[in-house]
C-alpha cells in the first residue's frame, strides 16, 4: 500500500480496524466505482467483507469492518445500542466560549437532492459532546464525542453553534486553510499550497467490547495535514498574543 493509503491497525479472523486516509470513501460511489474506497480495497484482499459503520470521504481515522456475517450482526448491534465510544478531533473556525458543551438537538435530512442534514425538531434525537483542546486566534481544536451516530451530526451541530469545521464544503465556507491567512504580514503567493484542504475532522479513538468481555482500544494519530495546520495555528497565535 502507498504511504497515503489505508493502514490496517488491528485484525482478527472476524473483523478488523483500519486507519482511513482522507479522500477515501467507506464504500463505492454510486456513480463512479473507480474512486478509491475501503470496501473494494478490502474485497481485493479478503473473501468476504461487511461494512459496520461509515466515515465521510474527507474524514480520516478509525473505522471497523467485519469479515464474517456473525461479526457484522454483533458489531452493528453494538453501534445501534450506543455501546461504542468514539472520539473525534476537529479544527473549527471561531472563538470558543466554553471548556465543555453538550449539543442536544435533533437532525433530519434537508431534502433528497442536497445530501445535507439540518436541525429539525421532528428529526432524530442527536447528542454531541464538545471539549476545547486549544484555542487559537480565530480557530480552535476540539475534542468531539458523538453520543449518537447520525449522518453528518458533528458537522451540523458545529455549524449550529457557530463553529463550523475548517474547509467543510457543506456546513462551512469550504475554503482551505492557508498559512498566509494566519499571519498579518504574509501575502498569499500564486503557488502557495493549503495547510488543510479538506474538512478538518479526524476519527481519533474508537473503543469497543467485542466479543463480549474483550475490550479493544483503537487510536489513529493526527494525519500530516491536521498536524501541519495545528503547528501553524499555534505559531501564528503566539505571534499575535506576544
């Protein structure tokens, strides 16, 4: 596999954990099956593979797949029963006025054509816990713990509280994070490359008990683009505040 391809973190005969790179789909695209996706990648290597849960294309980090029908049923039941701990790291735009915050707002599809979700009192109950990790001048690093598993729930909830994820094309402004935008004296050059050009969300930690009584903790370190962004955000914030 390439340096930017998927990495198998852990594997048994029945299931496995993968560190998904940003830009890879969890399952094949309906309109273009040639786009890189984990399910096809795994099925080239193993006789049978089932999807357990999904990550958005731009989201990197820990994702599980089953290698047997029984494991697929059991793992899906644990996710449905909210018995899986998931921790995400995200870089958001804005100033955070809390150390910890819980967003408890239902969401529902905005419409069939858009693929977006929205806050809707008649929608599915949705809970997201937020914790501030680091505050920068105009951005922040958050730890995000979804207590439910709704489509786009983290992105919708963050947009609602005025803290959209950096470079989120659906729920933010979609603009990549450029180093030149962080420093007053810098001007953007035509050949400047973005620090972060995809939705700034990473599935960092997943904890599950499977089979019963066997606890597993999986962790995916921050990918290079988010590391580079945080490094520059720290540097620029120090310059502004000193």
